[in-house]
DNA sequence: AATGAAAAGAGTGATCT
DNA sequence: AGATCACTCTTTTCATT
C-alpha cells in the first residue's frame, strides 16, 4: 500500500467507471502499470467491488428508518441466525451487530409508512428471539462515498 | 422506468465496471440502446455515481462505532450546521438526521480505540450545541449492495 | 425509441528497460 | 516494478428504420 495504491483507491471510490487510461493519466503512470496495480488490489481483497449509487426514490424507497433490536438469548447461534435473516429481508439495506445497549441496528428503506409498519409487524414482531425493538425515522442521510485512508 | 431500466440498475449495482457491451448482451439489446438508457438514467438523476467498495482495513479503519447525538436548541440552523460539520469529519462515514429519541446517528470508522476516544473528545465533546451522545461499538456489518425496486 | 455500421478510443499482453 | 508498442475489442456517434 504505497502512495500510488492509495491514489488509485481514492480515484476509484470517486468514480468507479472511469477508464484505466484516465486513471493512469491522472496518476502520471503508464496504463499497463495502473492496470496491474488495480488487479493486485483486487486480488488482495482491498477492492471488493464496484457499485452504482442509485437514488432511493427510483427504487421506491422514500421512507427510511433505523430500527434497534434486542434479541435473547445472546448466543452465537441466535445472533448469527438473526443477522443473516435480517440481511436477506428486501426492506433492509444494512445490518449492524453491536456491543452495548442494543444488539442490532437495521437500516430499512421502504415505499411508505404503511410498508414500514408492515415490515415491523410481519418481519420483526413475529420472531420469538426478539425481545424488543425501537424505530427512529430518518429525515435525511449524508454519506461520505470516498473515505480517506487514516494515519 | 420500465423493465429494461430496472434491469440496468440492478446490473450496475452488482458490478458498476462491466462494459456497456456486456450489459447490452445480458439485456438482449444493442449496445447503443443500452448506452442511451444509461445516459438517460444518469441525466434524470437515477444513477448518482459509481463507487469502488474498499476493505475498511486497507483504509486503516478497523474500529467502527455508531454514535447517537442530541443537540439543542433543535432549530433548523443548529441541525443543518451540525449535520454539515459531522459529514466533513474524516472519521465519519455517514450521518443520519433522525426523528424520535436521538437527533443524529453518526457512523464512524477509525484505526483503533484510541482514535475513537480522540474523536469523541476532540470532535464531539467540544461542541456547545451537543447536549449528550452515546457510543455503540460495531462488531460486524452486513450491507446489501443491490437493493431491489420495491412494489 | 431502437438498430447497425464506422470512427475514435480503451483494454490487454509481450517485450524491453 | 514500470514503460512502450501492437493488437484486439469496446465505446460512441450518427444515419436509418
């Protein structure tokens, strides 16, 4: 991970679809050098993939919420099972497994309040391992798509 | 937003770097058709960008936390100002503006516990509008990189 | 709106420094 | 490791349906 690798990562986080040539030009190296670096980063698992960022409205997901969830018993099995099921729910964008007051936080995005209500009742309330959950509505989200490398 | 647009979105969420030809082949349309669709989606703001997904370890961010924050007074000005400053902090990946118990949730990723501690003390404790915050450590996160279009 | 063909540009691997 | 070159494939534009 030298300076060149860091720059490649930064540029691909900013725009994953720019050509290898453009990348090379911005870095002041030959395209073949740049290509080999990108391949090495991918092979080493540093670059995990490339994803289009889509407006939630176009996906019919204008209503977002954060749902904190407690489960019992706090066994590895229960946690793993809940984590996997939650991640597989189409309404769920992201699952955080936490230490502290809550056990999980679910980032949920759906069409409207009705669909959110249905999610809470049909997907969460029914589960026997859940001992409680609390919903906060998301007014707005700002994401940093290009996190820098920290010292 | 017909079936073809939805499929383009799905494929570009899965792999933003596949060539336009490959996209066209998978969809069974001509490359030029596909290209025009992608451009229209971009023009309409449906596609907001393309980002490489980078292993947090390679960015020196192996320690993650969710920090819920309360601010006062709850005025538009205070909220907007805090939201912007938080989003600009290099430690912060994401800022959620919430309704309910807490006012904000910050998703923070740093090198280690020392850096997290420093973040809480230097970036948050100092701010006069913050009346309280609570930190939960993140053990694990699962993200759905390809959210589907809901009905 | 979609297609097909042609020009311009990019990806890729061999080879050399 | 990085650069250059040559070959192939892709992107992009535009005339046509």
